[in-house]
C-alpha cells in the first residue's frame, strides 16, 4: 500500500467510495427530489476537492512562502531592523494602516529579526513536508501576517495574493496526502493495541448530512467544505475585477498595454528587453487582447457548472500560460508564483487516478516509485520512533471531553469560513470601483479593521484602467566628506546600476520590496525623515570614515514610455524629493 496515498482522518466518519453514486442512499434534505439533485451537484462542483489536489496545493504554497521568506531575508537589514529604511519606531509612531499586526515589531536589531526568520523557516518547512500540518498551516498564516504586516506600507498585489491563498487553505486538510502525517497515521494504526483500537472512533458509514458537516467523503479521497468554495471564488474574483477594470484606451482601443508594460525598465526582464526591440505593433496588440481575453474567460471557466472536468483543466492551463508569460517579461515579485500556486487545488480526482494508472503501466516507473516511498517511509518512521514521547512516557488516548471537542471542530471551521468570506466579500464591494457602480458599499469600521489585521484586501486593478505609461526611479546625489559623489540608495536597490544618474537604465531589476517602496515613498511624507536618516548612515554600512555624507539631494526621475511602434523613451525629467541639509 502506498504510504503517501490519502489516508482518512481517523477522527472523522468516512462515507462511500470514490466511485459510489450518491443518489440511491442519499438522505432527503429537501421536500423535492430535484432540489436534492441540485444540492448534490453544487456540493460536488463547488464544495468538494480531492485531498491529493489539496496536498499538491500545500506543497506549492509552501514553496512560494519559502521564496517570499528568502527574498526578504536577503534584505533583512533594510526592512526589518532599526538600521533600515523603515525602523519599527517610525511605523509604531505613524502606522502605515490604522490596524496592523506583526510580531516583527518586536525586533529592533538584526539578530532579533534573524531569530524570527528562522522560526518562519522552520514553520514553512514543516508545512512543505506535511508534518503536524494543521498546526503548521495556522503558524504559517501567523508568520505570513507578521512578515507582510511589517512592510504593509508598500504591500503589493503579489503579497496580497499570497496572503489570501495562505488564509483560505488554512481551512482545508492539506496534510491528508503526500505528507509525513500520512506515514505517521499509518504507523500509529499499525502499532495501536487492541484497547487503543477499541477507543478509536469507528470508521462507519455516516449519513450524508454528517458527511457534509465533517468534510469526509469518497472514502477519504475527497473533502467537502465551504473552504473549497472560498479558494475558487477568490481566484475568480481576482481575474474578474482585473478584467473588468481594464477599460482604458491602451486595453480596449489601440491595444498598446503590453507595449507600455514591457517598456517599464523597473519591471522589465532581459527577455522583455529583447522582445520589445523587434515586436511589431500588430504582435503587441495581439498580446494585449489575448491577455485581456484570458483574464475575462477564467472566471467563467472556474465557476462553470457544465463540463467541469474540461473547464477546470483549461482554466489551469490558461492560468499557467498567462503567468509564465508575465514572469518572462516582468519582475512581479510574489504575484506570479502565488497565482500559479492556486492551480493544484483544482486538479480533478479523475486526473490523479489517470496519472496513477499511467505510472503503474511501466514496471520501471512503478519500481522506482516504490523504492522512493519505502526509503522515505523508513526515514520518517525511524525519526518518529526516536522522537515519539511514548518511548519515555505513556500517552493516554483522548478523553471524552477532547473527543467531543474534536467532533465539533468541523462545524466551527465552517462557521469561521463563513465569517472570513463575509469580511472578504464586504471588502470586494468596498475596494473595487466596478462594484461601486452596482452598489455604493463602504465597510463599517470593525470590518475595515478585520480586513487590515487579517490581510484580506480585495482591490484588483493590475495595470488598470490604463497600463502605466511612465517609468520611474529614485536617485540620490550625495557628497562625501572627501568630495566624492555616491548614490547610497541605488547601490543597494539596483546593484546592476549603482549610479544611474539622471536616467532610467534598461532593466533596472530592483527587488519587489524596493519596487513597492519606490512607488509609495514619494507620497508618504511622514516616512521621509526615516529615509533621510538611513542615507546619512551610509558610512556605518560601508565602514569607511571617508563615506560620511555632508550633503545630498534625492530626486525622482521619470520618463514617458515609447508609444506603440516606437523604441525610445520620451520626456526625461526629474525633481527634488528630499535634501540635506
């Protein structure tokens, strides 16, 4: 038996099998059979997911969280210490939002921030391998809120998407396949004494109503919950409003949006630089309208009640294709990998079954898979045997109180999902101007506070209503004590171009954190003093006494991107944003 295959939760009742039809044994919920059939279809299409898909989604999410953590770790001194650009005392004195949560406000020095990052690393790795998965999901959510809350001043769409995926999947059992927990569950079942087995919750068929509450179904291979609907609706909402908000001329009339996007040198990759040098206006228009059509079609495919297997497969391919194209041309931080990490959750169980059959058809593949599973299982069980508390102390089975609480947890989970969906839905209506055309809704203060604390932002207007037509950079002209001119900002923000001067070099390549900071800081006057003090600490960062700065001016440098069919930026200009003394 496959040690990593889905294992039903022993605390939950199990119903049916993968292929069992629901109709004949189904308990009547409504007075009319037709209403029962409608409910069953809704449950199957929108509320149910294969646990293998959820497990694959967990692995994808953990990898994106690790990517996010490593990217922040590389610049930890800039964003998470008092020697950086946004010290915690500045943010506590003038919070970026009225309601912000972050445990990293406790860190003032680099070693303190590193300690917090190490904890986040451990949590994300446990989520990746699926060890104590439910606990790891909750802790990963807290780590994500803390990491992003500390830099909420310049939060971007990619961080928001990653936070939302972490939030919604927290309500799903992502550790029931491809996880250490599965191996340990089988080990516990194998080693259980007859007395312990008698105390275990019996896995007997349950009524459909109980199955809907517990989330168990299809012999442990599927899971039913409003959390599945939340993940689907979230992705559909992102694409719907991104498409609806693109009403500008560059999207609908002349199709120049992609041309303008790939000429943003603060975002453009080397591939975008190559592409824009030979791309014809016709080709650029085709890319623009195909991207817009893809975004418009995806909500329909994700929510379609017809040909679900085909529409979900097509949606997955379109999401991956769209965002691979984005990644090839633009440095968008967490946005691309976070959006792609949604897709494993939509893989149908039939596709997993087909993959397993294909894999088993080859003796060589099957033998290789068996050897890998046996080796990993042996390693996990050996570690478990060494670390299990039962080696030194007798661990009693859960008592009646704990058992009763555990039985009620699924219902509590569904109530919590409904509450989160209510807050997120209110924010959708509040934050998207297309929604305001239908209903002029504004959040009540408690809802606004919940949105900020829980990172449930829902404003979706990427490159909308018009694509950005102006490129931008910050430049510091600082004079040292020995008369040299240096640029402390770009030496760190844009190491490929440490001294850009009054120009915007090709493919600047800043991190998504510096990109977000540069976008927001010109209009956030209360944080200029912290930036000024950071520039003046240049000599402390370099360790060279001659790098002491005696004066500087910080400029915003802008130019207008080339029009469709042109190659050269226009109207280069700059102005002083900050100066010392």
